[in-house]
């Protein structure tokens, strides 16, 4: 039976690698079962890092899996006529297999720092707390919707002439965008899969995300932090459109809002 | 002989006395073996509960909002047999709570720690038998609290096992969970008290009560890992206990440890405030990250012993193994922030935690290489415990490597809180720890009951579990790579995740197969207790001290002769003797110096 069990353990690296190959290569049974389309400028760095770690860990996965199989196959008590190699270890080997992974891990650690800094630390604020570029919109998470606020004519968010939208975040394409994000009640997480953006919203804290899109289209805004029974339905839409389309939408939405609020006032 | 059982034997006349005898032997026993078995049976029962809860989650992900066959109508009659979104949050909260606090931690430390520590160090019992008894009986109030929490109408606690405030701290944030969340917090705190009593006992016992000749570097790795685990628990737990009480105060008395100013929850402004939700996350993970190692280190120790025994060869690199266990434990205290990379914590701190997290992969890698070194050049016997242990190594590699993706902070931005992390921790905790526990049950069963479990059934159990569990958890990596978020009752209304339904159905059927395969184990387990093949003291030809005792070990006192230790526990295939094993208690032949200290 030793042969059978050895082969079973060999299946782990064989099928394990196969699954990832099917997922990464487009087409086939696992079509579209990989990193979703990236429409951001910075996302490629993250995806490349993901793939780099995948290749690196893939090699270790295959080597250790193959060794486990080979040792099970070769040293099966029923088949192996040789006496046991009576040894308590090897000092040299221990040093080699401590230093090699340590160096590799340190390399990954240092290698990725720039991408992290770019995403979370190249903070677009000045010392007085104002953003270098005014935020395009304020995104407020609440159970279970996204409230989006654009500045009105005065170009300041938080005044009476603001434009309020629920769940639809419109953005001009190719533009460097800063968003102010906040939560009104519990923790939420602002997750844009297609932009490789995720940031938990912590009530009581002022937070920002920044990115640059490179393609128009409609994408998902996902809440990725448990926020209550309706967590699953806290879905928003990200609408990336051309500068002209964005301006047109903004003007008409503002007009629509003013009209309805004027009507509401005249009703009183 | 135990004084209490001696006393009850002495007065053993009449029904009342034999009832006392029954209670002191099987219920309020101070014998570490009985307490270990109590933990074992209790945790295995909870294992069934946790598994069924997981199937509930899987059902919803495969067939969202559809009637659950057979049992749905009885369970959720109000929803017409469907799982409601509220109940879904309760399902995953309870699945994690039960599996972590009632299964993995107590089965490793409570069941195997209790059973094996005195036997493997050649002691009569634990240092504090009464404390030991209490550590088991403090689990029961915890069971009751969590049970009430689960059954509180309209549905139980739904804050996730991480219980992040303000969702968990503000009552109105999860209206249905009302008192359930408070009961949950009390339950978890009580589990902590039980673990604390156990850990004090284990540390003292291992330091003070080793048999003559058993130096620290002659201890089996199982004992080393139990010792380090006890240290981890003793130092990390108080923080969770404090955090738990703070959250209870926030809920009950309106304090504001974790509730910030100016919240508007459910259209109502909060009165309390001035707190910081991230504080809870720091306190929680300061315990719960070391807890991850509490859930894997003992498994690593037991696997090391089993691998060496069935490779008929000394463990490769004993001292590096001990140092890497200690290294994991030490580093384990400074990596908790990697759960919080995107939490809003200062990103500068994220960088620090990233480096320490990368470094903790190193001792784990060293252990894997040493396990491979152990089976290299051996004479491998493919027994059931050996198969489970080999699969532990194979699976732990996957769980370890997938951790590196999450440790890399920029990658974590994308895969945080997706199925990638779900795949990762199930590979470590189920495919790793649970498989090691299964192996350990098959391995030490003959010692516990004097009878062996059936090998054929054991191999079928292994084969089916191994195949189905990989079918269940491996594809979750692929889901995670698409960004499929965890804890969503219905992820398919997102365009990005719509097409993942077929893969989820496949996973669900594998999960059902995996749970069904455990029936073989349950039948084998109970059949073998009564009808299994009777075996002697040392059926596996193993070296360590527990096999020197009778099977099962005699009453209180364990050994029928005082064990005296001449060497470490891994001298298989030693040229000093003709047999392929060389028990720790066997005096060396004439003219040979005592050997076998760690190398």
C-alpha cells in the first residue's frame, strides 16, 4: 500500500499546480476565475507582486511535495531493503535551510515596501489636515448603503448645496482621484476589487483613499467588513466615465436634486 | 493510588457509596487521564456541532435562499425553510466560536495535554489535580453561555467570532442579537479562565515532575510544544479577558471603551462615546494571534513524535525543532497587527508587522524541512496515524505558503477578508491541526483504552477525508483570487462574483462528503472502545515513557514501576541495540555510555 499512499501525496503538488494553471490561463473550465480586471494605474504592482509570490511559493510547494512523495516511495518499509539511516540531523543543512528562506523572506519584505507606501502612506494631505487635492467626493458607509456626497457650486463638501447620491459613485476616467471615506455607525470596508483598493472605515476616524483609473465602465463597490445582518446587500456601483460624461451627469444630477428639493419646499 | 478513590473503595458498600465512587471516578475526577478523556469526548461532540454549522454556511453559498432539504422546514419554519441573512451571520459566528474555543484549543491542550503530559514525563499526575478538574468543569458554564447565545430568539450572536465593535458593542447595531452577544462574550471569557488554569498546571508539571533522568532536552517534542503553548496562553489570555470585560461593560453599562463619539446607529444617536474601535482589534488579536499558534504547535509536536516512530528513525534536528517552536512562540507575540493591515491602523505600523510576520514563516519552514529529513532514509510504516501525520506535513506546506501572500501588505489589500484567507486558515487548522488530531487519536487510542482502532476503517477514513477536504478548501484559493468576500450571505448579486456559483456548489458537495466520511471514524471509535483488538503496552514499538505504562495506565499513579530515563525519545534504529526501538527506560547495554540527548 505504500506505493498507493505515495502517489496520493504526489497528487497534491500535481493537481495543486494544475488548478492554478487552469485559473491563471484564460479560457477553459476556470475562465474568469482569477484576479478580476484591473482598471487602476497602481493595480499592476499589486498583481505582479501576487504573481511573483505565487511563482516563488509554487517552486517551494512543488519541491517539498515531490520530496515527500519520493521519500514515501523510496523508504517504504515493505520495499526498502536498506537499514535505517541512523542520524540525528545535520548542522550544515539546518544553517542552509534557515538562511535561504530568511533571505528570501527578507527580500520579499523589502521588495514590497514601495507598493505599500504608495497605496497607504503617500498621504495626499498637508500638515494642516487638508488634502493636497480636494477630495472629489465623500463616501459614507452606513447600515447597509453607501452615501456619496459631491461638493456643490462652492466646491466644499459639507455645505448646503452638496450633491447627494446613494450607492452610485461616478468618477472621471484617467483622473487622479482622492476620496474622503467615513462610517456613520459600525465598521465597513470600502472594497473596489477592480481597483485593488480596500480600506476599512472606522467610525470616528478621518480616512482617505486615492487612485487613478484608466478605463471606463461600471464596477462593483463591495463592503468587505461584517457590518450586520444586511452586510451581504451593501452593494454600490462604481461608474467610471469620460470627463464629459461625468460633467454632464454631475450637472443633471444637481439640477434634478434642486428641482425635487424646491418642489418639496413649495409643497410645505 | 488516589486517595479519594481509595477512600471510596474502602467504604464501597451500598448504592449511595457506589454512586459516590462513580461520581469521583467519572465525573468530578482529579485523575488527569479521566479529565483528558472528558475533554476528548466533549470536544468531539462539539466537533460534530461545528461541522454541521459549517454545512449550513455551505448550503447557503451553494443554493442561496433555497429551502434546506429535510431539516430546513423544522429549523426555519418562519422563513419557509430558508436560512435568513440574520441566521447566516449567526451560523458563521458560531461555527468559528465552536471550532476554535470548544474544539481545537480544548482538544489539543485539554484532551491531549492532560492525557499525555504526566504519562510522557513519567509522573503520577498533574501538579495540581483539583485545578485540573476545575479547568474541565469551567468549560461547562462556557458551553451554557454560548448555547444560550446561540438559542436566544430571534437568532444568536452575529458579530463574527472576532466580535468587532461597534457592531458588537452597540446593542442596536445588531438588533436581533440583543442579549446573545453578551452571553457570547461571557462564554468566551469563561473558556479563557479554563485555559488559564490548564496552562498554569502544565507549566508547573513539566518543570517540576519529570522522571529521574528526564532532562528538558530529553523531552518528546509533544511535551515541548505543550509547554510552549502553556506559556503562550498564560501570557496572552489576560489581555483577551480584559478586552472581553470592557466590551461587556460597553454593552451593559454604556461605557465607551470601543464606541467613538457621534455614532448614528439605526437612526438613533449614541449616548456613550470617546472610545476607539481599533483598540478592541489590538486587544483581541494580541491574544488571538498567539492563539493561532496555540492551535498548531501541539499538533506539530504530536506529528513529530508520530513521524519519527513510523519512520523508525530519530527525529531530524531535535534542537532546531525545539528552537523553532520557541521562535514561533516568541515572534507570535509581535505579529498580531497583520490582521489589521487595512483596518485603519497607522500604515507605518503595518510595515513593522509585515516584517515580523515574514520572519515567523522561517521557523515554520525549518520545521517542515526537518520533518522531511526525518522520513528520509527511514523505514516508513504506512499506518493510519502515520498517514494523517504525513498529510499534516503536506497540507501545512500549503497553509504556510499561502500565508506569505497575506503577509505581503500590498497583496493583502486585495485578498484581505476574501476566501483566500478562509482557504489559508482552514489549511492550517483543519487540514493541519484537525488531521494531526485524528492521527493522534489513532496513535494514542491503544494507550487510552487498551484496544486498537481498526486499521482498514482508519485508512478509508483517512483517504476520504483527505480527498474531500482538498476538494473543499483548495478551490477557495481560487475564489479568493477573484476577490470573493467572506461572511456574505449572498455574494452572487455582485457582478464580479456571479459566475462563482458552480465552483461553490462543488465545494459544498465536497464539504458534505467530508462530514459524511467522519461517520466511519465515529463508528470505528466507539466500536473499538469495546470490541477493538486488545493490545499490549507498546503496540507501535515506540520509545517514549507513556508506552512503559500498562494500557490503559493503572488507576491513579499511571506506572506500575518507577520509570528511569536513560536517553531521549527518538533513538529508533540505534546501533547500540538489536531491536529497532530503544525505549527511554531501557538501561544501556554493558559498557555503553548513556546517550541520546538532543543533538
